[in-house]
């Protein structure tokens, strides 16, 4: 993760599927997943200016928060490692204390030097409270703190670099939504006539407000029908969709974010929500590292696995 390079640009790949020809809709996918195998997609964008700031201010350690399969945790561990910083991960779930080595994301994070601290779900819920932060500072010293999911002003500045000049030809930009930081950056950097559609990966009505805090215009909306039961939840229908999409297009999707977004986009196209000749750009925000962890869960549930 070289920080002093020019702005990273990723390729837009055309998606070829019969339904797109039938409905005369053009769909391309911006392969942000190819930025880095572990600091993938939007996590690179969100970390870039934070790492720069941490280094300039001479912090030695990044500290952040996440669940057991978090793309943000692994990305932070890897970005810290590549930039000569230490890292601490505050992980939700005390029960993981003795079995984290079975978790591919956490195992890899520790191999990259991240120190893990497991906390109860109750403590985790209060993680951004001043008291909890003071405790962490007492334990880990002077640390640069990134919020859960990595969303802050500098993260949004980084996400404003996802779209580039040549993307102005699209009518619609689609993105998956977790905390809303990524879509806020996209909204702020889109061309005037473009519209942004977000596909939340979780249930709940708080996202709109969170995005409004950072967004500088209102030409966007959320499609809330594609969370598949909530954050981290998957169904047989979603797994089959991801595997078929990969077989037909050679494009891999992750089950937490991009799989749900792409399912939603194609479902809307099927239902004639877009006029003929609409040009859609979907952002592949990455997250492919999480497939291995999801497969360990699917195996236990005797569901089919996601093809890597
Ligand atoms: C974290 C993540 C998101 C959500 O990004 P937010 O900025 O939190 O909305 C979307 N896609 C992938 C692959 C992610 O890892």
C-alpha cells in the first residue's frame, strides 16, 4: 500500500449476461477488489489518508474495532504492517478468545502483527464511549483510533477518489452500504446528472441519517430490500446467485456486501426499474477475503460453499 503514489485507478469491466441484452441496459463493474488482496476495495480508500495522517503525526500504532470476519480488521492489520505501524484490533465476542485461530481473518491479522483484544458484546456496543476509549488508551498507549468500519472524514476523502473523470458517462452509480462512508464519498464526487443507489448489507433505518451527515447532495437513495435477513446473513438463493454469477461472468462477489448489491441491481433490471440504454456502474468494493470465513460457517450449516 504505497501512500505517496498518484491516485489509484481501477478498471471498469463490462458485465455480459443475457438479461442485460434483453433489457438493453449497460452494466459495468469497477474492479476495486483488485487494488490489493487484503486491503481490498473501499478499505484501501478509507485507510489511505488516515495512515498518512497517523504517520505525519508520528503515531506508532493504529487501533480499531470489528467483528470476527471483518474486512476492515484485516485491511487495517495489513496496511499498518506495510507502513511500519503496529496495530491493535478490538474484536466483538469474548467467546473467540480460545478459538480465534479457527478464524481465517483473525489468524491472518495476527500473522500481520495485529494484537487482538476480545471484548464482550456489551463492551463492544459501548466501544466509542469516552470511558471505553480512555481505558484503551491506558492499556495500549498513544494510539491512532479508527472507528468501526473505518468511516471518518478522511475515509470519505479517500472514497471521493473512487470515481474518475471517465466515469461521468454513466447514469447510475451503485454501491454496497455498511456504515455509509463509501457511498458518501461516491455521492460527493459524482457528476451533477448522475444518481447514486445504495444497497444496504444490513437492516435498519439509521443509515440514511448517517449518510446525510457526510453527503453534500441528495441525488441518491437506498434500496432496502436486499439485505437477505441482516448483516452477515446469507440464504441459499444468495449463495447460488454468487456462484452462478461467477460461472457466467468470471467475476467473484463476496457474500456480505457485493453479492447482495449485484443481486439487487439485476433484480431491479429484471423488474424494469431502469429505462433502456441506462448505463450503470457498480462498484466492486472488494471483501473477497471474507469468503473463506463464510465457507466455514456454511459448511457447519450443511449449505453449499461459495466457489473461490
Ligand atoms: C466495508 C465494506 C463495505 C461497506 O462500506 P461502508 O463504507 O462501511 O459503507 C462494502 N463492501 C465491502 C466489500 C466492504 O468490505
